[in-house]
C-alpha cells in the first residue's frame, strides 16, 4: 500500500512461478473492495476458472435521466428481502452484488452467462416466475452435462 498516492501496488519477485499472479492478485483486491466476502474472493486466486464480471444495467435497457425506473429495475433484480438475487445465486453457483447501476457477478464462465441472462430478463420486465422456470431448466441441463 502506497499511502502517499493512496494506491495498492502489486509486484512480482524472482520467486514468482505463476505467470498470471499479478492478474489474480488484482482480481482478488478488486473483489474485496467491491464487497464480496473474503472466502469468495480467495476463490479467484485458488481456482483458474473463476472470473469477475461487471455490467451496467443501462447497457441492457436505457432509462430516462430523471426517471426512477432504474430503481425499479434494481428492485426487480434484488426482489423482496433479496429472494430473487439469492435464488439466482443458488441456481447458477455465482455471487452477485448490486451497487447503483452496476451489477458484479463472481463465478465460472457458464454460470456468469446464465446469471447475466436472468438479470437481463428481469431488467427488461420479465416476470420472476418465468425467470425462475428458465433458470431451473437450464441449470438442470448443466448439471446433467457434468
């Protein structure tokens, strides 16, 4: 930590054997700063097929500047008491954080793709029941493939 510049510096040494150690370290620090639990962030370092993806809900659907419809979209993603968010996390084996217009998803490539499509359908106005049904069928297909 460089307190003069208020930045975190990462370096390799002559003992570093992993080629992508800096990228993994950067992803770990970024995930911790975003708000993921430390045990979930450590998965970024230990496992090779875990990624962190960020997208803006305005990329899915444009909202008027002074409109509060984007707050409704965030509410649709979270659901009452976080029920929808938790069901998406559990069915896709991902972790999701919603902060303002940004949605952060931590998981494997296929899991991120499924979670992002479910969240996009919710933003566009699909009924949560339809999203649940689609998630259930797709996640069952994925489990059968493994």
